[in-house]
C-alpha cells in the first residue's frame, strides 16, 4: 500500500483528500504546518507528498527546495490556491513534479497522483546487470543508476529533469516540440502547460552549466521547440 503525506493547513482539505486516498487504496499521514511536514517526510518516508504552498512555519517552496537539496527524490505534487503563474513556476524550479490549483477536482487529483507514482515506479524498475551509459561531449548519463556527470562532476537532477535530459539525448539532433516533450516526459495524464517545458529546460541548462543564451548542449529552435546537439 502506497503511503501519501499530505502537508496542508486546512483540516477540511486533509479530511476530504485523505478519505478519497483511502478509498483508492492508499495509506496517508498528514501535517498541518511546514516544520512538522518536513519531520514526517524523514520519519514516514512517504511514496508521494501532496504539498500546500501557503503553510505556517515553512512554506511549500522552502520545503520543496530543502528536500531536493538534500537529495530527497520523493515525488511532490504542489497544491496552491494562487493562480499566479510565478508560484507554479517556482514550485517546478524547486523540484515539484506537478501542481494543481485549488479548488481542484478530487478525481483529477487522484489521476495526477496515479500518473506521477506510475512514472516514478517505471523509472525505478530498471535493475539490469549492465548499466546503460549515454555520453555527449563532457556529459555522462547512467540511465540505470539515475546519475549524471558533467566534466566528471556529478550533478543532482529531479526525476522530471532526468527524464527530460534522457529523452533529449536519445533523440539528439531531432527537434522536439513542447507538446512532444509534455507527452513523452510528463505523460498524457499531465494537464500542464507548454510553459512547464520551458521552465524545466531553463533549470536543466543551469545545472548542466549552460547559459540560456548558449547552445552548448540544448538548443532552442525558435517557433518549434528544442533539440540536443
């Protein structure tokens, strides 16, 4: 049984979401402030985190960034009452895997949870005897161990950043539209926007040591999409 951690300061939302999680075969634990939420992440080791943006003690952005910086790759779906695109973009930049805006459909939330968990499990099922290595210039990608090195130095990527990099490298030389990348990396269940791709590309470039105005690794093809050189 998968365990979901709900970090949310509104008891009625915890009750509603928790009830539906149980009806869909999940176990859940909850915290009503950011500090307790971080404590439960380490104590309960959940399979997925539903993380509210506006929290007492420590907000969702701070929690997300803190977990990713310490190497915690637990999938995160951010819950936000704000419609401001900046908040969504920040959540994705700090390592959230998806977001949903309040008020949300419980059915949609359950679909998002299922899709994120499925993709996370598929990524971690690989247990081959020989690791598969992709090398492009000074980038080395170990697809089985989820490791990326640039110039011999390992860099930390979120699951979505890693999948995006792998898909670009597997199709290097080919221009991939934002819609293609959304479909292949986020899956048809992801109800996001093409802006999501741009955010992840920008953050991925930064981690690879590439400026936005450079085409060292990932090229922007104006009006079409992106390609790996």
